[in-house]
């Protein structure tokens, strides 16, 4: 039985309550969502990133005396919500994380000390102490609803191989009393996702209210760019981001976020950016993913917020719930199969609707129509199919001369004709009768090839999400929600708005000397002394740069992996150490850079070579003594061919000489 006191207010009462708490004026969609929850319905709140979905979770707390639970995919989001609830509304909230205080906090939850309880699905479904609350009548009687932030994660992440607790949490429908409802928040709910969630949680249509806005972000210019380099990530990245060339260069990139699909990829991309940056600026770009500590992530977000960092290269650990209003550029690095994921990530740009932002989608060449057509043509040739008839070649005397100005005018007329066209929306694939995964793949293919097919990517996204066509975002009179058309839609509708720089192609790779791979060895006193000296140098270096408290520590300047390789090479005397003449110095530094692949070799290679010189390795072991000689009893004058098994003569056998040559080469 419920012990709640719930009041269903009017829109005017909700507006007055928000004003009394000095909150921003709620929009129509927020008012509708709050009223539907207080009428004790299940609610889907679907609205674009930055539109204020969090307010729909907060405002119901002013009209009931119960407890609300929020399920969040990331701890950092829970901490943010708990802190803001207390600061802005004076409402007690707790964020439960797996630490030594968890048991004590759950006891406080049991005692109804908090109005809001926030945590991950793993805590709610797998922690034995919290699971006991789902069967505690006194707790359930005071429970108002369960809200899922970033609710698309239920289907996107819930599975046997990744966060199964997200799927398991649908079992709450059997554990909770009937008065407890579910509230789902997301910017990218599609019809298949909504249908799957309704099925998982057993929600009937008459009990459900769907509050849907267009998730289009008109202040974000959309651009799809084909990757041109298969070997250098930074080569493509420099087409859209301009970094300072030296410490005195005033060039600064816009505040940016680069999303990658894997943690390792974010780290590799940052290292390539570091190679392009002067040393004084390298701390202004960092990778950011779930492997980082919560403290590091908080610090990185604050530095990015106040402008102490240029940008971050991250996974979804940074994107979800991020509240940075002035990110000017978001880049999706590499193909992603999910259009929901793409729009979630690009939507982190320009959360302040008054600024213009850029969403860039870098995609590998293999996903474009041109590459696929070449692949199909090659397949047909291998299968023996007749190639299409070739067009007649134009003779050398039939050259048509067209000036560049004429080409530019023709191109302008083509774009002007396309933009003034009143043709209807192209017929995109229909999801009806199609597997959701196949439909997602086809619509993503349209997005990637929007340029060659001359179709606005915003139209494709609107068709995919079934975005309503509205004059204003939510229909209210609030100035920040007024009707807005894209100031600059995309690279198809406005191809000259943002033009990537032309970067000279990378020179063909000429295979050079391979890196040497010395054998493992037992560390000697000289090796240990060299290690300590390198450790001391890198610590003093990061201190001189003011980075002693940086998350990466001394490894920011010299990683353990590269340090140990230097020691390994020095142990076997495989590094030249001659710095006496300019020519010798250059040759020594080139070998050092090639063998260590250290990004700071140019700046600090000579310093490390001087350190190595102070700790010479132990002398190599003496060569093995030659085998004893004896006189053969063979009567053959050419005993090397006779096959006798007598002792060797003073001339070594072929195998012995090869072994001796190898030993000498290793020394």
C-alpha cells in the first residue's frame, strides 16, 4: 500500500513552483512530462541534448513527499545530479557507488534519509544489500517512480557481453507495487527502441504518456568527411583542427571533443596530436574514457569548461550528461553502426543555442559509394562477368577547354538549383518489415553518402527519428525555445560554410630498417642505476612543466615502456653514443629516435644519450674457446668430403664456423 501524498498540479502551479526555487522557466514539454508523472503514468520524455530533460526529473519532487530513484549509466552523472539537487533545490540526494561507504549509505536509504537515490543498474540489481530494499514494504510504500537517464542504453548496452544488468533491471516490474511508475529520458529514442522498452517493462498503451520533441539541433552544421589517410590519423584531423606550430603561435583550435569507438583508439589519437603540439601545449589535450578515475574526469571537465584545455578525445564516458555549453566542434572519429550513437555524440556541440557549432563525421573510405562500386567491379571481374562496354576515348585533337571561372559558375548554379528545389523528401528505406539492425545500416549508409547522393543529412536524421516538423521546439512562448531554422544546415545545403584544409598527401612509405629486438636479460647494477637516473630526469621534467600532479604523472613525458626499451638497448650497446661532431650527433639522434619511437626524441634525445653515457653496460662475456685440434686417421687427401667421423682437423667444420660467426655478430 502506498504511503505517498501526491498532488497533480496545474501548469501555472508548476511554473510558480519553479520560479520560487529560482529555476529556469519550464518549457511546455517539461510541464507536460511533469504533469504526466504526477498523474502516475509511465512517461517517455524524448528531447534533444541540452533541452533540459533533467528538469522533468526534478520538478515532480515539489509535488509529492516520496522517494525517486534514478538509474544512470555513469557514476559521474549521478554525482552531478546529486550535487545539483542539493545546491539548487535543497533536496537531499545520494549517489551510490561501489566504495567503502556504500553499506552505510544503503542503511540511510533504508531509513528514508534521502528523497533521491541515484546509482547504476549494477548497484540496484546486483548488490545484495540494495536488492533487499526491493522487498521491504516500508521502503516501497514511499517510492514514487524510477527514472532512467539516457534510457536508450537499456537496449544499446544491455546484453550478455556488456552490462547485462541493464536488461535485468526490467524485472523491477514484478518487484515494485502498482503505484510505482517508470520514467524514461533520452534524446534518441526510435520507434523500435521505444517498442522494445515497452515490451521489456510490460507497459500498456493506456498507461503511457509520450512527450516527444524533434531532436534536431539547428545550430549544428553537419559535415561528413572521407578519411584520406590509412596510416596517419593526424593527417586527416589537421584538415579541420588547426594547432599552434610553436610556443609563440597564437593559433588556437576551437573547443573540441573527438569521440572514438574504443579506449585504445582515443589514446593513440591523443599521442599523435601531442606529436604536432609544442611541449608547452601538450597538457591541453587529453584522452578521457571510463578507465580514468572519477577525480581525473572531474578535473578534466572543469579544465575544459574554463578553457584551460583545447579539447578531449573521448568515448561515451565523457559525452553522456555533459553540460558544456560552448563546445564549438564535435568530431566522430571513424564509422559507427548506430545513428543514435552518432547523433548523441554530435549533439554535445553547441548546447548553447545562441552559438554556431560544427559536427564532423570522419568515415573510412570503404563505406563510400565510390569505394563500394570499385570493389563490386573488381568482384565481377574475378567472377568472370563481362565488364561494361567502355566509352569511346576522346582523341587528343578533341580537347574541350573550360576555364576555372566557368567551372566555378557551373558549380554555383548546380548548388543554387538544388537549394531552390521544391522536390519532396527522398524515399528512404522503410523500417516496416525490416530488422532494426538492417534498417540502421541502410540509414547510416545514406548519412555517409549524403554528399554524392545530394541529400541533406538533417532530412535523413529527421526521417530516421520521425522528428515532428514544428515551428518552435516545444510550442511554448519561452524565448530560448523559439522557432529556429538552421543558420547553416550541412555540407550539402551549404557546401561553402566550412571547407576542410587541403593537406599535402603523405609521401609513400619507404621501408626502413626494422627496430632491433634485443633478448631479455638479467638486470645488472648499471641497468638499475640507469633506470633510476631516467626516473629522476622525467620527474624533474614534469615538475618543471608544472605537471607533477597530472593524472599521467611522470609517464606523461617518458612512459615505462619506452624507458625500459632504452635500458634494454643500452644493456646490449645497441645505441650509438657519439655526440662529438655535428654529423655524428645527427646520426646518433636519428638512430635513437628510430629505435625508441619516443615522441620527444627531437627535444630531449641528446639529454638522455648523455645520461646513458654515465652508465656503461658490463663488458660482454668472452667468446667460447675454439675446439681442440687433432690429426685425422682418414687416408683420404680430401677428408672434408669423405664422411669420416674422426676428430676435426685444425680447420673448423661448417657448422662450428657458422656458430662462431653468430656469436661474434651478437657481441
